[in-house]
C-alpha cells in the first residue's frame, strides 16, 4: 500500500521524462547501426487505389529520421524533468504534460512520415498544440501571442495543402520520389514558403519572439528541436527535388541572410532574457536556411542537432535564473549571478560559447563549416559581408547577455539570494552541457555526411574566429563605455529593436483594414439597410399599421354603426315606395 501511494505521488512530468529517456536508450543502437551502414527502410501501406492514383500511408526509417527523433526525445526528456521543478506549483501540471507529449508525438510523426498528405497529421498537430501551449497562461498577452503564432503558421499550412493539390498530377504524394512536372515551380514555391513560416524566416519572423509567452520549458522545447525546426527539416526532406530549380538557392539564401542579420541586430537592443534567446534562435535558423541555400543540406542538419542541444540548455539555465529571481526576466534586474548560481552560470557560459562558435565547442564544428562553405562557394561579396556582420552580432549579444546577467553589478531586490541545488534542474542541465561539449566533434568525425573538405587561404580560415572575437570585444567596450552605446534618433532605435517593424506590420496594419471595413459593413448593412428592409423593418411597419387600424376602429365605430342604420333605412324606404 505504501509503495502504491508513493507511485501515485510521482508527478506526471517525471513519468513522461522516464518514458522519453527509455525511448532514447532503446533507439540509440538503431541510430548507430543505420548511420554506420547507411540503411534506409521504407514501408508503405496502400489504403486506396483508383485509376493509377493510390492513397497510401508511408513510414521511413533512415539515419536522418531516427537521429532527429532521438535528439527531439532526449531534449524533451530533459525538459520534462526540469518541468517537475519549474512547474511544481501548477495545479494543471498533468494537462501541461499531456500537451507537451502531444507536441513530441506530432514532431515524431512529421519525422517518420514521408507522405505529403499524411505529413499534415504531424504538421497541423504542431500548429494546434503550439497554440494551446502559448496561451497556457490565460491572459491577454498570451492570447495575442497565441493568435499571432497560429495565424502565421496557418499560412504555411495553406501552402502545404496547395502543394498536395499540385502533386495530384504526379499520382502520388511521396516526398522521396518527387519528379519534375508542369506544376513543379509552383510546388517548390509552396513548399519553401511553408518551411519559411514554420522556421520564422522574413517576413514571418514576428511570431517567434511572441511565442515566449509560453512557459519556459515549452520555450526550451519549441526553440530547440520541435516547432521552429520543422520547416528546416521539411526542406531537408524535399532537398533533392528543390535543388533542381535555379531560383531556389538564391532566394532562400537572400531571405536567410536577411533573417540572420535582423535577429542579430534586434538581440543587441533587447533587454528581456527570453527574447534575447528567442532572437538568437532566429539567427541560428537563418544559418541553417543559409546552409540549404548554399546546397549543403547535411551541414544544415548537423547545425540543427548541435544547436538544438545547446539552445535547450540555454533556455533551461535561463528558466532557472528566472525562477530564482522572482520571475524577473529583465536583464537590468539581474547581475552578479556567477557567485550565487555557479552551476547554472557555468552551463549558460558553455551554451553561449557554443552559440558564438567558440573553438572546440559543438557549435564551432557545424557553424564554422557553414561559414567556410559561404567563402568557398560562388557567393556575392555583399552577401558575405552581411553574413560575417551577423556572425559578429551573435558574439556581441551573447557577451552582452553574460555581462548583464552574470558578471555585472548586482541589481537584485534587497535580501535576495539565489541557489541552484535543485536536482531536477541540475541533472538535465548537466546532461545537456556534457553532450554539447562533445557531440560536435563526435558527429563530425564519425558521420561522413557531416564533414566536408574545403581548401581555403589562411586568412579565410581565421576570418570566422576573428569576426567573433571582434564582436565580443565590441560588446565589452560598449558595456564599459555607456556614452558609446547605440546612438541614433528614436526612429532608428525603434526600427532595430522592433525587428525592423515586422512585429507591428504583421499584426495591427494587417488587421486594421479588414476590421474597419467589416465595421462599416456591419453599420451600413447589418444595422442599416438590411434592418430597414429585413425582419426589423417589416416588424416596425406591421406595428404601425396595426396601431392605425386600432385608432380607426376605436374612434369611428359610432359613425360606422350610424351609416349602417341609415343605409338600412334608405333601403327599406326605397323598397316601400317602389
């Protein structure tokens, strides 16, 4: 009885964390086997076949899908263990756990199904569950963020539905066997736009920082390995088909570099801890899309894996800091955390160094390869300048984050203290930090597809490190010299800090016109002419007629009776005379 009571007292998040860890341990040998022997298994169940067109449910087991599923579930397990502490006082913890597990299931369906029609199960599942998680805290801000997230992602859903329609000409919807047809250019456009919306590329970038309204464990999951990476993963799956079209590479590269630059500039103006990390996610998504634009899909997948691990760790460390500082997310209210939360601060620094691409960190192996590819490929000089400017910006906002929150002056409330002795917080962060330190070199040395040989001059090889160091040095100089901080008129500061006004342009101006026109139509039609000639007008007319009839009947009754009597007498007299 005592054992049963102890099992019942275990939180649902801890149980789900154990299940996910078990899944990762069981699938890991298969990941190694499939990578070593480059195996792929395609299973297909035919549901319906009519005149050459067949509806089937496909399932693919390949190194990309299995490894991505293992990474997603490992990060989810760490996040759920962290949630046991972070969400301990939440009375709806079981509901939260169910939503997160549905989120993970949707991502796995997206990974293992190569059929474009069946892919919608996981694709739409991600959209619906993400809306429910963003509005988890029931307030106006969360609802606005949830609506923006859902509506921005619906654009991608519509594009995917259109691509399903255009694929009908081919007679199948299998992603792996796409071939050129008359509708292929339109199909490529629809798939690329769908991937851009899910991965928040320009002009669909505004929903990504807005999704920070969700609980921090959800942010760690969404921004590392699930929702935002779904678009990148879709383009990796479609890549053999997409690269055949000439405008794909240039268009995607242009959009990715702009997104990378915008996120880097915006993060240097941001003071919200979670928003800085969200914008860093946006910049790294730009790096992944840039790799796809440079026709290097496996490097994009490599950076996706390394980024997912250190970004989840970064969010969990940020969640621990927020949780221990009275739920304060403002960088200006933190400071001097290095001697109060040594473990969390150490792991946060490891994640920041990996994000900057510091040598021998996991981010270095993937990000450095992508940047060297941009130098090696026939790329526009202006594009290269923007790429390395954004790389310097990454180092700037990472060092700025560390300076404000970790090494700066203490700006806490009086008698405030921090601690990081919670085992449910420490273990996930330590596991992620350990893997983040070694996974980059292990993957690059063991997986053939994650490596590439490029012969470059020495100054090109050192350019990435030099730009990163310059960016970090500028951050330190600006912090020590307040007079040198970003100067300019209010419009320029607002333009850079508000993501080039994309957040405003994608909300108020988009809905202002339709709302105004609908208000006028409602006033002139529903409350105007339709009321005059419709039910309300007929009711008013009938009421007036009935009132007039009552007046006539009440006041002229005696005259009617007199007229009847007189007419009767006249008839009698005329009949007697006749």
